[in-house]
C-alpha cells in the first residue's frame, strides 16, 4: 500500500479495506471536520501512519484489559485500543489476555472458588490456575483485576481491585459513548485468543464475536475495528461472517500457528512471511501483526540486527504491518537501547521506536501510548 510522507503532514492509512490508498490530514492529534463527520476522502475514517495501538489499553500504567486501561489509552490519544477475547462458561466474551486469570485477577483470594483451581493444557502448554471457561459471567464479575507483572510495574499495583473484568459488549458500549462525546469513531483492535482450543470446548469465539459486531455496526469493510488472531483459520472463519478488516498475527520466525500444528500444516512464520505466504494471507486478510523480531531480528547479545525484507514484501502483497510490542522498560528493550542497570527503569524507548519506524511499518502496539505517540510525531516531522 502506498503511504504519503511529506514534511509537516500526517500520512493517513485508509481504513476501509486498507487498500484504498493513503490520505493526508493536517495538524497532529486533530481530526478534520470531514473526518469527524465520516466524510474523509476515501472510504471511512483514516489512521495516522505510524498508527499507535494501545496494547491492552495503556497497560504500562494501569492493569491491562480494564476500562481504566482503555480509557487512559484513549485519553492519551492512542489511535486504536486493543482487546483480547476469551469466553466464560456461559458463552460471554470477556477481555483478558489469557483464559488463565490467576495473574490478572484476585481470584486466588476468593475461597469460594478455591476448588476451581486446576491444571489444563492450552495450546500445548500445561498451566495451573483458574480459567475463564470454568466461570459464569456473574461469577467472574465478583472478581477484580490486578497488575499482571507487579515485579516490573509496582506502581500499577496501586490500582489493583479498582476495576472489573469487562465484557466485550461493555467495551463496545464504552466506545460508542466515547465516540458520541468526542464526535468521532473509536477504533478497536480485537483478538480471538486460542480459538481452536475453545472451539473444542464448544465455546467457539468467532460466531458470538460476529454477532456482537453486527449488533454494534462494526461488521462492515469500513468498520473502525481490526480483527486479529494468531490462528489464520480463525480469521478465515470470521471472513465468512463479517467484512471487518482483519490482521494475521505472527509470532517468532521459527514458530508455527497452533491451528497449523493441529492440522499438521508444516508451515512456519518464516514460510508465511515469504512472498508466497504473504500472498496467501492477502487472499483473506488486510494485514499482518508480526513480532518485532520478525521486522528487525536481535543479535546474539540482544541488540538490534539488520532489518529483514518483510516490510517491503508485505507492502508488495498489499498488506499493512502492525508489529508488537514496544514497552519502555529496559527489560523489554533491545540491549543497545537499555540505560543503566535497573531492569525496570526506562531505557531509550524513543531511539528504539525510531529504528522500528524507519523500516516502514504502518503502526505499532505499545504498552505506553503516550511515548509511542511522541515517537510517531517525531518520525513524521523528520520525513
């Protein structure tokens, strides 16, 4: 896809099928009157390039996948807010990064649920804890969210216990309220988690998700929403149900999607990012969301190496790229951008953002939307 990059201008990614070309929008952080009324040139609204995606909300500052985290990301100015979906026992879709809620809720402090603790194998990994599919929505609503990685983000524990686990429908309603208040559509980025695993339990994700998308008018090509999954078959299934733009997530280069493992498909991510693999993805999806190491591999000492041709090849196939995930803390940054010896202190995140943006990616997931937005604005000004 063609992107416009001019000094003092924001390149805009056409939202509709993400193949309608690029538009220009003046004024960082502001929308034109045409865009606010849904009449921006091209189909639907546009997105700035690089697009900033609030990873699980603003999870660098609030417990992830809570309305508090989503609200903060939106208030910071994130272009899109991400939700990960897992089901409850009674079939409701809720926002959690994993169905194992041991680390993200206070479930262990509820004696009435002590007997729900169990060991399960999810996508080949044995996990011991509490799982959403063993709780009704009413039961899950008695729990409260907490910080997932308190060792890295101790300050976030201040907010433990403040928010419930939201349903996806509650998030859609929140987005509608915020959209009316702000005079524009609120973009969401929605992932189906472990879809093969849940389908085997009789809790398929795609059908109830499609039903909600239709109910809230987010089922069309110009919807302000991206669907995403690490399992290509989930995106293919959704494609038969809705026309919402979709992205195939890709893990590390030598990994295989879990649905490929189940189906004895030998292809790896390395195969999928070759021109023929990207052409196959482009037959049913509009983009890819690779691990950042697929864009720029790290060397043996943890530094950034030489960028691959994935960005160029994906654009040649008509796909956009939204890699994941940038975080500010040293422990998550490439070694050449760490500062000092404290793993939880902030490193040179701006320097790392610049390196990734220079590859030509169309957007990026970040736990720290405010940092990402500043970095994106810096990059646009430098073009």
